[in-house]
């Protein structure tokens, strides 16, 4: 009762401004009347003027009274809710807003309900921070849920991680110098086409001397090689070599690191200067620069 009386005498900012204006107007009216009637009897208000002024004052009083009554009714009715029994899991956003929540608060409440998988007790409803203690006290007797959860439930179970027993996974390891296409196809990212290209490249080279040479194979992606790095081994290093003192132009040209002009130059130099005495003499041949020499060196012999 005390709170209702207090609310009745509460004035909003707009009402306070109206009251101040009314007081100022009354003071001005009294001052003018006192001055004109008491100190200057020669001047008297005309009755029609006083009537008009009184009408304006009554109008202002009426508007302020109506606004104040409307504000009081809004505050009082909002504080006393007419609530029927309800399940908060089935309540719409519009209904929550009728209880006094804003649109943003209602959205927060509904999102929280989804995250926890729905309310299963009054305690969980009370935990929603957008519901004030005063509002909860009015809603609590009408909530069709038990006081406490019937079973312990993890919050935000929608994103709760399931625990699985970790299985020990065995990764296949292959020697790229001996593996056939069937073994290579068992590796991640290696299909039949890539497996055949790897074997063909190995045969053309005479064997791999480094895993980096796999980057030269068309279609074999960098990310695939990174993932397979620990599975690719170089155990066998038996390299087939070309004898530069006896190999024909066709045999030399068949090597991936030599072209026809380079193969022809190696043979012509041998014809003109005799057999090669040192592997480094190959750099004296036209078109064999340092880069090509370093690549082909592991595959040649005297």
C-alpha cells in the first residue's frame, strides 16, 4: 500500500516540467493581480480576461492530472501481473514481453533456453539474468516445473563433446624406391594415376635419391606430400647409373634431367676429346651448366 501511494505521487520528467510551468504561471498571475488591484487601482482586470486565464489554468491542470493518472495506472498494472500456469519451454516471445521483458531481453532468454536444451526446473528459470527477482517472485507460483532438476544436466549440452575411446591408428610406411602402385595407392591422397606417375618417374630416373624429387611429379600437391612426409621412406638407394663413356645419345636423352641437345653434346665431346677422365669434365660440355650438372651427377659414372 505504501508503495502504491508513493507511485501515485511520483512525477515523470515531463510531468515535473508541467508542474513547474503551472506554478510559474500562477505566481505571475498573482503578482500581476496584486500589483494592478492593490498598488494601481486605476487599472482593473476585465472579467473576460480573468475568465480566459482561469480557463487556461484549468486546462493545464486537467492535462497534468490525466497524464499522472495514466502513468500511475501503467506502473501499477505492470507491477501486478495476471498470470496463468505455464510451461516456460512452450512460452512464446510475445508472452515473455507481456511479462515486461524487452525485445532484446526476450531474445537473450530464448537463446539461453536453446543452449541448455530447455528448462527442466524453476531454478534454471531463476538463473536467467534478464528475469528480475521481483518478476520471478510473481511468476514462480505459476511455473509448471519442479523446484530442482530431476537429474544433473550439463549446461550447453548442445555443444557438449562426446567422449570416444581413442583407437590406435597405424600409418602405412612405404619405401618410394621399391613400392609398387598397389602400395602407393594406400597412402592418403594417392590414387591410381599418381601412383603410376611415381613409379614411372622412378624408372626414368633410375631411382630416387631424395624425397624432394616427388615435387617434380605433375599433380602431386605440396599439402599431400607434407601429410605423407613421415610415411614416405628412402631405405633402398640402389641407383641405376649411366656410363658417360659408353652411353648412346638415345640412352642419355631418355633421362629426365637431359634433353636431346645436351645428350648430343656429351657424345660429341667424347668423340672429340676421348673418354671422360673425371665426372667434373662433363661441365666442359656445351649446355651443361652447374644446375643441370648437380642434378644429373648422382646418375652418371665413368
